C-alpha cells in the first residue's frame, strides 16, 4: 500500500489494486459487492475496463474459475447522455 | 450439512444486517442467509436519504428521529465510514393545493417534535439559487440527513463479522419447520440451520418467505427507477424532494383519478415524484418512479425520459450535465404504508422485519435495536402494535 507502483484498476474513480484486494479479503465476494464497497466501476465509464479486472482478481483471491464469479449488471445508458436531450 | 445458531436472519439487506450487527453485539450467535448477495434487493438500489420530513406523524416519525440518534453513535462505533451527513432537506411546492397539503403535514410533524417549517420564495432562492421560478414555496428541515447505504451495509457486515457473524450467499430458504425450541430452515445452498429464532428480513420477498410457513403478508415490490448523474459541484444547500412525491406517497394521485374514471398520464402510471440528492462523491441521484411492475428489475427509456425532463424543469441548469447510469430497486411496500415488525402470533420465535418501502435505510438502526429486543424477549421502547404482523393476519394469527 502506498508504494510508488500502486496500480489504478478503476481509473475513473481512482481505485487501486490494493484497495480491491483488501475489499475481497475483508469479505466482498462478487463484482457488485466490490463495486459497492470501493466504487470500482461506478465512474463515468461504468466499469468498461475495470469490471473484467475485478472479476479476475476475485478469481485469483478466491480460487474461482472465470464463469464462477457473479458479474455486475449492465444498465442504461450505454454512454453518458446529456440531460439536454430530454426536451419537454 | 447441519448447523445450529441462536438466530437465523433471512436477507442481507440493510435491515437484516443491522439486526445481525445488534444481535452480535449482544453476544448472540447469528447466521444471515441471503438468496443472492449483500444488498441485492432494495438496499443496494436506492438513494441515500434519511428524510424525516417524509414520515407520517406518529410511530414512523418517532422511529426515524430515534434512528437518526442511533446513526450518530453508529458513525463512531462502526468499523468503516458511512458518509453520514446532515445537510437539511426541502420539499418543493409548486401550487396552492400542494401548499395546503404540506401545511397540514408540517403541522402534524411539528407536534411530533420535528423542527420543520414552510419557507417562502426568498428563502427558497437563498437555499436553492438555481431552482426554477415555478417553485412558490418549500418546506425546510435542518435535520434531514443522508447516509451511504452501500457503506452502511458494509459497516454492519464488517462489525457483525468481527463478532462472529456467518453470512451465506445463494441461500434462499427452501423450507422452514418448527423444531423443539425453535426452527429448522433448509437453504438452497444445501445447508440446514437450526435456530432458536428466525427473522424474516427479506424485503420485497418477505411474503414469499412467509408462504413457506403457510401464510402471506401484503408486502409487494414497488419498483423505483433512479438516474445517476456525473460528478458535479453541489448546486444547492440541501437535498430536495417535491410535494408531488410526498402526495404520491400519502395518497397516490393515480389511484384517485382511476377511481374518478380518468385516463392516467404517463407520470401517474409511473408514480413519478421528484427526489434529488447529492452523494459524497458528487454524483446526484435523481428519482424516481413508484411502479407496480412485479419483480422486473429493468430500467426503461420512457421512465428515464420522464425523470430527466422533471429534473430539468426543477433545475434548468442541469441541461449540460450528463447522466451516466440508471438503476431500479424494489421498495417493499405494504397496504397501509407501515413496515411489519414483530413476532408472528402462533409461531413463537418467527419474527418479521420487512415492508419499510422507501424508509428502509432511515429506519435500519432502530429496526436493528427493536428486533434484537423482541428476539431477546425484552420490551422495546416503542409501542409496536401498529407495526405488528397480526394487523394483517386477523385474530387467529398465522
């Protein structure tokens, strides 16, 4: 922790690899639980990059195979949408 | 695999975990069985408000005030931050009908000890400089607060785990049967748990759990769709709601108009009301709908467009802000708008703590204490008659 080579897994919310591994070690068991505890995947890109990395870390930490990890849900909008587009 | 424990709690939402935390603190052995994951139901898909102003005067408001006190001590004792904040809240009023409804509501709340007032246009402008000119007045209470429900669940979970909690995921109950001195509950995970007490904290699914014992409760899922904005600086001093939202909670317009034979507008069909809160991270949560849609957890473009147009009407400045996410949750709703908290008559050791609808976060700390008291056979500090499961089950009990 706090070392010079700290890696950001969720770039939008600046969540580090150490923070995500710590969440899993303290009991988070699914991508959604990791997200809710650390904010990884809650930023403007909605986990486009980090959700797969979080899945992989869950596999590594818990000894699971890909496919055994509960993934998080996809929701509208696909990209950020300006509220300007909602006209009366 | 069989195991035994003092208390089995069904549901790892905010209330199940609050009850677990409180019981663990009192030295009980506790297992929480959750059908999916932590916060998979309403508790992980809601906003962050501890809104005292929305509570009906009476037991609910008293409990909410008690809960707020508990939140202050929980913030100190829980093992992680819960982002508790007291920014105050305003309920925006747009016409004379809403004004008279809110005047009556505010008077009732004041008599219950809540500091709340109606403020005029100039005070509205001072607190919400960017609000629309269509707002003629507002309520204001400095005591309305907020908490991060996701961190609150994490904190209850970590605090209870330090004291021996076992949490089972993928563990919906399959059967619940009486045993000498308690209950035997078979779980979808294959495990059977014997316990002195069972607490049904399954939220919108609570009636399904009761049906394993041969009775039902009128707790149904009310879907609320919410929009999340990108992170922006705060645009006002308080969180805000609309009087229309309170009106739809108190006496749904749709129901009134339907009774009068009028066709429903899309706003009425979706039970649209305005709720607008800023999170610690700077995202605004913009809500929301209040729908009867069964257990369909989808969000849909029509509802999101209604929510988007509504927030722009109240805060035109948001035209240039992006929304980045939507979600929906099932508020566990009862026919009389009150939660169900109590032991089921004729089923000693089987307790229900569900049906909080939109008040689940606000009432979680007090629900934890009250249910722990009931499980221990102590007299709780509130008269829970109006919340008892028996009010829906008739004289004979379940």
